C-alpha cells in the first residue's frame, strides 16, 4: 500500500538543544489551530511522549531504527496517522548519533528509512558565521541527509535576522524561525530525563506560552509546505493474532508509568482488556485480573508509600499464589523483589515475590540498546526467542536473573530477567513489536489462567 503522509522530523546537533521544547511549541500551536497531529519519538524514550500526548490528546508511538526495520517504521507512521493532518517525529540525541561510533539506528537512519524531511534545532549562542558552518556540516555530513532547514533556539529576537541571513546565504537551507529563551516555560529534568508530564503543575500554561510564541516567531506556512512535500509511504500491515479475551491489570501511577503504547495496543489486539491499578494508592488488584504487567518508572521516589501500602502487597501476594501470569520491567522488577535501598542506604520492603533486593546508585548502571534471548521457557517466551529491548537505570540488584541473555550490539553480554513460576521480571524494557511472539505467549498464559483458574 502507499499513502501520502505530511510529516517532518525535529532533530538537533546534540542532546539538551531544545528539541522537546520546540516540539512542544509546535504541537501546542497546531492543536490550537485545530490540526490533528500525530507525534512520534525516535529513540527508546518514555518521558518525551508523555508531553506529546498531554498536548495532542493522542497516543505517541516510537519510530526507532534499532527496534524496527524500515518497513515496520513506515507501517507505524502510515497506520497511526490514518486520521492525522500532520506527523511530527522528535529525534533522539544528535541527528547522527547512533550505536557506538556509528550513525546506525540514529534519527538520521529513521529519516532515511521513512524519507522524512528534517528540521534541525540550532542554538547559535556565542557564534557568528560559525552557525552556518555547523548547519552546512550537518547537511552535508552524509548523503541524502534530508535536512531542509533549521529552527533557531534560545536567541534574542534582535539577533534573528542576523542569523537567518547568514545561514540562508551560506547554506541555501530554510530558516523556519526561532524560539527565544522563555524562562517561565522551561521543562525541568532529573536523573532519568525530564520530569514526567503529570508532575508538571503548569504544563498547560507552559505549552500555551510556547505555542503562542511559536505563532509569532516560526513560519508555519513554510513548515507545513515542507511536511506536505514529504514523499508517499510504501507499507504493509501485519496483524496481531487474537488469542482470546482476558483482563490484564497494568500498574499505572507516578511510580510505574513507563510503557510503550505499542506494547499495550498489541496486548489489546491479542485479547487483553486493560485495567489500570495503582500500587501506591489502591488497596487491592482488579479482582478479575487474569494477568499483571508492572512497567518501569520512579519507584525509588515513592519508596515509603509503596512499602507502607501493605494491603495492596498482601493482595498481590495472594494473587501470585494462584499462578497468575506476571511480567515486570525495571522499576516493576525492583518492586517485585524483597525490597529497595535508597541512596541513603535506608531499606524499604516491597512485594517479596522474587528473591533479591535493589539498591539505588549515583550513576547509570547499564544503558542502551540490547537484544535479549531466552535461555529457558518462561511466562513470556520459549527458549531461543529473541526480542529487542533497552536498559536505562541507576539501580542494580544482586539477583538480576538468568532466564535471558542480554547482548549489546558490540557483543558485550550479561544474564538478565528472573523467572519464578508464573512470574518473569527484569531490568530490560522490551519492545513487543520487534517480536510479536512474546505477546502471543504471554496472552495465551493469561487466557489459560482465565479459563482454568490457574496455569497448567
């Protein structure tokens, strides 16, 4: 199939250049003008998509060239934008920054696979004509860079024409406009990235200010023309097999909030009726749950509340004794263990369904893309199955498990994922579309539990 999809990618020379701020401004402005906007994120990121979805009112999906091949990326864009007027993809890190010393799986790779025009966010502070050299270097660094122009960020209004003339005259690329430094609209960060959207008390006001500013400072007519000029997308659709109806309880609150929307939708397509619950605030699990999914998040910031909610923990333990299928990632894995030590060394007991404890450290423990391969059968996989994933965490455990082998693209590997009865949990965040069989197996286990009252 072939579809015309107006689209652009917002990328930059590096991290902390203001990509998310610019994307937030564009989404806010477009939504206010009643455009239907579908956003995507390049890279394994949970937090930026929360900002996108908060503004657009739509789910945000991932166009990640490590997780997905070109055909899957194109199908993702075409299918998820079926009723959208424009798609905006936010790149990860610097435009060419990929795996190791290469541009593999970078935002550039995504742009090439999907033929998406790119607008580079540039902060020219402290530069003169060097700003043009930076832009020209990025545009010519690789063949078919797809860079159509730039948006300048954090500049004084009086300097805009100065930079616009330099860049356009020296590079021939379009300068679409700029955003000034708006101190009251800054997006705050912490150890895993930006503060989550739900925690920003004035996000609506911040987004509105950014959108109103963009309306005055960015040439949206030129931007929309560039998006509309993107080539049509060739794609094929693959369906997820329906395994039978079941109720899947999914932990969702400020401690557990890292989920790929694609993962949840695939589970729904396989038969899951998702019911959210909160280990922070609820006394019990959903009574009719046939399976449980604990995602990652920030349990380390809510340890006292999680530990003191004994009613919920007791109910979880009783449910686990029945053999209910349970899958957990990163923060969810930490919660299912015996307890968690904070940075001060204080211990907080948690669910106790798995051996081991986790301890919060001061630096990243394991970081980046991995492929995990099952060394034995478990509730989510059969021996020999592989799936793409990533790790990004400051905590570690003395009992990380040995059900899977996790391997980085450079060949380094380690054991990961603890399995016990109907439970599988570990630090890796799995990307289900990279191997739908994971969804098939877990869903079948949940259906069996529903039909039989326990796993056979």
